[in-house]
C-alpha cells in the first residue's frame, strides 16, 4: 500500500535540510537505495533490521523493504487559506498526504534568521495550524449549509451528521484542530469523508542543536506540553547533524558518529518509524529465494486483506495463509526447520496479521 507523508514548516526551520537528509540513502540504511520521483518527492525505505536478518538467512536474488513517499511541501505564508502565495497549491498537496511531518525550529542560531525575528516553535506551529483550520472551517460551513435543510425537516440521519459538523465547527472556531475531536464509531467515516487538513495525524519534528539531540531542550518540552491532546507524536532531530551523517561514506563511520553523540540510530530513521507507527501501520514479510520483501498493512488487517496488498486476485481467491513467526524463523534458521518444529500455522480468512509475520498465501482465481 502506498503511504505518503508531507513535510511542512515555515522558512528557515530546517525543513529542506531534513528532506535532503531523508533523500540520502546513507542516512537510512547500509543496503537499500533511495529514488527521486520529482525534485521535491522521494521514496524512502522504512528502517527495519528484520528484513536484513531474513535476507542473511535466505540469500535471495532481491531484497525489497517497505517504503514511504515523502513530499517536501513548500509555499506556506500567512493568508495561505485565502490563496496567498502558493496557498492553494500548498493546501492541495497536504490534502493528498496520509500524515503531516511538521518541522519546528527548536534551536537558537544568530546566523540563521527567523522569518518572524525570534525563535518560538509554539508561535510557528500556530501560524500553520491557523491557516489549515481556516481552510477546514470553510469546508465545514459549506457542508453545514448543504445538510441544514434536511436536518430541520426532521431527517434523523441528517440531524446526526449536522450535530457532528457543528461540533467540528466549534472546535475549529476555538483554534483547535479537527484531530482533537473525540468521535463515536459511526462518526469516523464521516470525518474521513470530509478530508479535513487538520484531521490528519501529525508528527512534530523538533529540529534542535547538537547539544540537545539526546534529551531535547526547553523548546521541545513546550511543544510536548502543547500537543498532548492531539493525535500526534513528537520526535527530536538535529537536521544539521543528520546532514553531517549523510556525508559519511561508510555505514561503520556513521555508526561511530552516532555513538559519539550518544544516539543508537539516525534521527531520520526514528522519524520514519514514528510516522509509520502514527499511521497505524505494520509490516509482514514474504521470504523466498527470488525475493525477501516487506509489505505494509494496517494494524488489524486480516489475512485476505494482507494478500490483497500483493495482488487483488490474491484477496479475491484467498484459500489460506501459511504463517511463520519472525522469531521462530530466525531462531530455527529456515522455513524447513520451522515446519519440522511444527511452528508453521495454517490460517483462514479470519486470521489477524501480526507485525513481523512471514506469510505464504494459497489462492484460486
């Protein structure tokens, strides 16, 4: 399944530096490449050591990790919701993404001028939030107008929908994003149908100086406090340091650099994993001599749905799934050994896929 995240942020917060770091395969992995679709769009691998360990055992002709598409969304200025600058293009680009990576400047540097004259990540966040909320408010008001007549006439379904829209309108008017609204189960598809900009899950990437990459700083703490009620994650990242890491030639050099800083992995790797988790995604694997491959599915996906990610015919003609646990495969050392140990499960249509499952599908079309 294709997954797309958009990077947003005001000028001079480190957004483009971060995108360039993400665009460099060396910042992600010792083994897997990055490819560019357009100057501001890239496909990056989701760091996962499990696929490397599987490939070491299987020795396949090809290894294919799971990926996320990253879009560097530019053009935001105050007034974007009214079409100022590249506002309409900017907002349209966000609408097409599954999640937002919002880069906030959380470092002082007299050599890098802030567009508003001082470093204040809370203010910067509010500038972008305000533009998105205004655009969503327009969307909601138009929907309320459409449904109002039916609701007034006594249509029960229309009254439910309007009540939900009214709640959203009040939230947005209060300066809060749609993702903060608590929903009943029947309201979830209504929210999805609206395609609101502020309903998308968001990951705040706090761009810090070298001394703050391990524990963050006061700016980061302020951001964490502010976003507690949102469907959001906060990741601390030093875009400048990530840029330095990306320049190093070997995987070993990069690991030594990280150890000197007190980090276990590059910040961009942590950011990608967080985005993956934020979207409620998980990975299952297929493993054979021709290819070891990671596949992306939603948490809670059934075996037929997982099969459908490979090909729609697999889902339509699903018969069963043969499932091995990653830990069993690694500890026993081969598919044959897993079978002989009685550890391979045969699962039907109701099986819920677990993160790390290694699967073979039987189907008939």
